[in-house]
């Protein structure tokens, strides 16, 4: 495997994360630079996306790179039965970097093992979404002025939510206390509880989404129930509206509280929250451009000069 791929947030040390935050800050100050001139980046999206694909493509465009790829695998030869391995090897003939979203857990790891060009995982099934985590951590840093010792409440589909899985690992370097709010059917997987336990990370599990837990939070990370991961849609119907954040639930929340959501939202944040200054999910998505510029340059070994 090449060493510059980003397939899991585990690939980044604490120092890597802090360094990339510094680089993202540089790009936020000045996002338009010619650092990718002469480079071709491929965006291969085997699953739907709005933010991840468009923010990666914005990041590349603003850095002067060129983009090839697809947003609908049905238009590609994978619909004729071409294997992922062959697709990756073909695209490696054309591009310097591959950004890939795939419905299979482990697809990005596999891709990174069959090519020498860097692979950036833009989400693999219910497994990981490491570039989302970098923008989430950047957003937490910007809004809190620190990363250490935060109370982070994660709400919704903790079973299938890949952004949650990556966030737990990414924030584990910073001594968080997690509150996992989920119905029984969508509880955080044992794997991530074990991860917390072996890394000395405090966590509490809740089935009730109460004001009590909101009021002790610095970060409230809402997630949607991941309809596409259910094999039985009757089960989805039972839990799809399990928690809804409404503005009146925030009356006694901390002044520094910020509400994050990887988006898209369905019903889990009511529209009346949008005008609350604690709502940060739209700016959070904007931060994705800068975080992804940092990730791309890191993967390609491009030095970013401050300024
Ligand atoms: N947060 C996120 O992955 O959004 P998209 O599915 O729109 O890319």
C-alpha cells in the first residue's frame, strides 16, 4: 500500500491532525492557489453525494487542478461487470490521485492496495469517512478554540453512521467525553465502545435525547438515520424520526454549544433551529473545502506555505 492514502482516520496521528488543521487555516485565508497545476484528480462516486464530491471538486478547482470522474457508477463499465480492481488500475493510468466513495466497507483500503497513487476515502459503506472527520475536527477547533476536554454528544444512527465512527477515533487524541444517544436498534457498535475503553475515553450511552444531555454538551453532533443501510425498510420506518432537535430544547444549553451535522438532514433538526447562532452545520460544510484542500496536498506531498 502506498503511504499517502487516507483510507481511515486511524492513518492520521494527533500531530497529523493538528498539522492539517494549520494547513486548512492557511487555505481558509487564501483558498485560490496554483498548487495542483498539472495534476489530474479523479472523483469516483459509487454512492450519491452532494457535499463531499462538490467540496472536493471545489478544493481541486481552487488549487488549479483538473478533475475526471463520475458521480453515477451506472454510467461506467462497472455496470457491465468491471471489477473495482480493474477500475482503479485504469483510473490510475490517467490520474495522480483518486477520491472514492463506495458502498462496500473496506473498498478504499482494497483500492489503496492495488494502486500506487494515493486513494482518499470519501466514505466506504458504514465504515469510515475520514475527510468528513477532518472538517468536523476543524469545525470543532474553530468554534471552541480548542480540541481538548470537550463534552461531545452524538445523536441518531450510531450503528451505521460512518461519520460518527471516524469522529470517535479522530477526537480520541483530545481527551473527550462522549455521550452516545441512540435507540437500541442503532446503538454504537461494540467495536467503538471497545476502542474507547482501550484508549481511556469516557463515554455514556443514552436512549433518551434529553435536555439534560444537551445542556452539558459543548458539541451536539446530530446524524440522520441511514436509510440506505437497512435491509428491512420496516425497521427503518420504526426509527426514522426517533429524535428531533427543536429550538426550544436549546434554551438552557451552554453558550459555547455548537450544533454540527454531517448532512444531509432529513427530520432530525427542525427548521426553527437554523436561525439559532448555535447552529453551525452550514458553515461546517463550507469548512470541508479547506480541510479537503489540506488533505489533497498532504496526499500528494505538496508543501503549503503559510499565508
Ligand atoms: N456529509 C456527507 O458525506 O455529505 P454527502 O453525502 O452529501 O457527500
